[in-house]
C-alpha cells in the first residue's frame, strides 16, 4: 500500500510541476503579446492577430474532423 501511495505522490508532483510551468509561461507570453498588439495598428499587430486566429481555428478543425470520423464520412 505504501508503494502505491508513493507512486501517486510522485505522479502528482510531476503533474503539478508541469502545470506550474505551463501557467507561468502563459502569464509571461500572454500579457507580452497583448502589450505589443495594443500599439497602433501595424505589421506586428496583424501578425499577432493572424496567429491568434489560427490558434482559435485549430480547436474547431479538430472538432469537425472528429465528428466526421465518428459519423464515418
């Protein structure tokens, strides 16, 4: 029983470390991109907005593909 508990604790520590790193990167990158994009319209703003549009499109693309696969089309 003790061996199983140690495995769970070890797995949870890896999960928490990964979560902490992910959130930290998001807290640094997100506001930085917002500050850059909030400057007057220009080439940089257009590039950032196109990147965000692609990221928003990816989730819809995966959802539509998975529905098509489930339906067998």
